C-alpha cells in the first residue's frame, strides 16, 4: 500500500470547510461532518477502553468494532458507497448475545462506573448515543443508510453489556440506581 497521508496539514480547512469524496467540501459544522465527528470520537473512546487490561474476548470484539466504525465514517464520507451491511448488524447482535449470556439479568437500572475499564466503556456508550442522535438528525436532512443507525443502536447496547462484563471481570458489582423514593 502506498502512502495515503504524506502531508498531515493541507491548509484547505482554514476557511472552515472540510473535504469529502469527489472533491465535495462542507462547512465543518454541517450535519454530515457532525455525524462523522461523533463516530470518530466514539472510536477514540473505545480506544481508551482498550488501554485497560481487559479479557482477550472483549479486546477482540472492541477492536473489530473500531474497524467497522472507520468503515461507517467512510460510508458517511463517500457518496453511494455501502460499507456497513445487515450482516454487520447481525454479527454485532451475536456478539452482544454471547456477552449478555454471561451476566445475571438486570432487575434495576445501574449507574455508570465501577472499574475504570467499565467506566470508560460507559463513557463510550454515551458517545455512541450522541453519534446515533447525529445520524438520526442527518437522516432527516439527507440520505443515510438506515443500517448505519441500526448498527450504532446495537453498538450502544453492546457497550452497556461490555461495561457490565468489565465490572464482573474486575470482581465488582454493578452499582444499582437508588431512586429518591426508595431511600
């Protein structure tokens, strides 16, 4: 493979725009760029989770997700290109189900926290929800594959389950929400 990024700064964004495929330029606060940025932020947050000592199975699952998030961002950047398919959603659901089987069913809401890795995973989950909101907003204005929204929606569920798994791995219990009226 050749060098894709031989020069990091181009100065082309100094006017407040950013480039997409086919020489298309958009303002940096355009809905499409907001969605791409939220997906990028999510990918970085998952990278933070991966800095922790976590089970190989979780590490592999999150690394796979990072690759698919890069594809998802690419699909948002390149018109008429589908990189995320229903097969990716199905694979995510299978991964989610396999991790969820290892956990006790929840009877209460839980608070984000516990082990550092779990707290990072909860943070990634909230960023994932923001990315989902950006995609939904963009889909009302422009064409966006509904599969992207499904994928991100399932991913937030996976991150919730993985946060619980990471707490379990660390020997910590989920922190249950105690509503004011139950104190």
